[in-house]
């Protein structure tokens, strides 16, 4: 039980940081910022990888 609690304390800041980063990057590029930010809160690191592949690779 203690190990699950420790993992949550690590995962929550990672999800918040990822969601914030995705929101800011999508806003800079004029993309759907709320969609990316909310998706960033759901799992780690799939949304960040998808954002990179979809939007950054094209540049």
C-alpha cells in the first residue's frame, strides 16, 4: 500500500507538468490548447510523444 502512495506523489507532478507544457506549446502554435492540456492530464508520456510527432516533426 505504501508503494502505491509513493508512486502517486511522483506521477501527479509529472502529469501536471506535462499538461502545462502541452497547453503552452499548443497555444504557441495556434492548436487546440485545451484538448492537448486535458489529454496531458490523463496519462504519461503518450500525449507528449504524440504532440511531438504530430506537430514538431513537421517543422
